[in-house]
């Protein structure tokens, strides 16, 4: 948890330094532009109309790590290239409203009384109550990852059925080692004899996180979405683990929370100090799972995008400096992308491991009474 927050803070600090670098670069070039500004003062309006927009690293990074109502692929001739996504709104006054996000013209137009401001839908009627259930970029990416997982695992299951007792082949030989790894290195050691009951959800969590992490590294469609770097997604995954742990817990699990064995009575009654501490520990488990995955994935994306942004920032200020920074930034960005491949697997492993530990603590049977009897 501490490592995740440290990595996240480093990424944010890098972003702030880059923005500072942009300001310094603009300040350094301001003196050389004074004479040109004076000469062209009479054409000020036309100049501002034709001047290219300055590169903003902060906007670029935020655009890539946040959710969106369209899938932006690239820019060509100053125009964005991509495809719109469905806008689905349920209004208490209008009912179900559906249309394409292209109606918003990238935030420059309104439609059906709704407008898009910083990827947030706003109604022209301040008193209207509505719910945005649109298919956003992250939702679309989840559908894509689900399709990938279905193809992979249905093909693997079919291979096991057709080639029973034979050596794995093709995609089966790729997937099987990871399934065995989750079973033998995560489920069995941390859950115990009841591991088979939880193995399907552990495999689902592991491959869902891993596949979405890998797709997030790919800069072009169908990759580029920051699914596991979205705190809503990681929170839902953590809540699933929390509810499974809570509803499958045995009496020993609850006894260790509300009447911890071996703890002096005055720490439990009349002031329930230990029960409160243990209960808070159980409730913070989903928070740990949520923030760990969110912070690590988001921080990794910010660091890579920040160094890519340096290329454009220094390229605008000086060609020579921009070339040197470009080489260094590209080299470091490639290095970070390689590290992201490791992080993609590592974060899936850590989330699955912690989930297995929580499941194991919920079903573990303690023999305190028998131990005291002996």
C-alpha cells in the first residue's frame, strides 16, 4: 500500500515538474518574441486566430488516464480521429434518452438539452434529475476484454474436451501454466482444503485485471483505455471480494473479530476496543485492494505520458534541446513500458493473492477449545 502511494506521488510530482518546465520554456522564449509581437501588433486578432495551440502536458495526461464518452485514437491535420460512443440518459422528466456522443461535437455543441463539459454530461435544466448510464470508453474496453477472455477460455475448454489426456497445444499451452500457477501458488497455500470453491473467482479476477492491464499499455485501439486505473472499477472488484469474504465467513472468523481469543477481557469489555479495531481492519480490506491497484496503474501511465510530454514541451522551446530530450524521453518511455509489462502481471498477482488471503481467513477453522482442553 505504501509503495503504491509512493509511486503515485512520484508520478504526480513528475507531472507538476513537467508543467513547470512548460512555463519556464515559455518564459525563456518570451524575450525573443517581443520584437515580433511589436511589429505584428496591428495584426493581433488575426495572429491569435491562426496561432497554433500550445501543447499542454497536463491536459494530455488527464485525457489519457480519465474516462471519456468517445474513443479518441489520434489527431490528423488538427482534427481528432476516433469514433463516438452511445449516450444513454435516464431522466425523471424525459424518460430514456439515447443518442450518439458525436452530437456533442467534442464538447462544442449541445443536444436534447444536454451538453458535455470535461467529459461530464450537464443538463440545461438545473432542476432536472437524470442518470448517466452511457457506454463510456472504459465500459467499451471492459466489453472488449470480456470478449477476449471468452474467446481464450472457451477455446481452452474446448481443447481440454477434444484432447483429453494429451499434452496441451496452442492457446491451451499458453493459458494452462497461469491457471496452475493461480491454483498451486495462490489458492491452495492461502485458502486450504476449500480452495476449489474459490478458484473460479480467483481465476476471473486474475485474468480480468491482467488482460485489462496489458490492453491499457497498447496506445491504439482496442487498447489505450485506463480500466484498472479507474477507481470505480477497482472499487467494484474490491467490493466483490469483500462481500464473498463476508457472506462465506464461518463462526471462527466472526469470533476473532468480536471476541478475539487470548486478548485480556478489559480490552473487549466493557469498552469494546479490540472488536472495534478488528472490525475496522475488516472494513479497510476493500479500501486497500482499491487504492493499491488504482494507484499503481495510474502512476505508471502518468510517468510514461509525462516523459512523452517532455518531447513536445522542449521541442516547442528549442529544436536542439527538444532533440536531446526526445531521445532520452523515448528511451525512458520504452523502459517504463517494459516495466509496465511486469507491473501488469504483478498487480494482477497481488490483487488475487490478497483476495485468496481474505477468503482463507474467512473459512479457516480454529481449534481453540480443543487446544485448551489438551
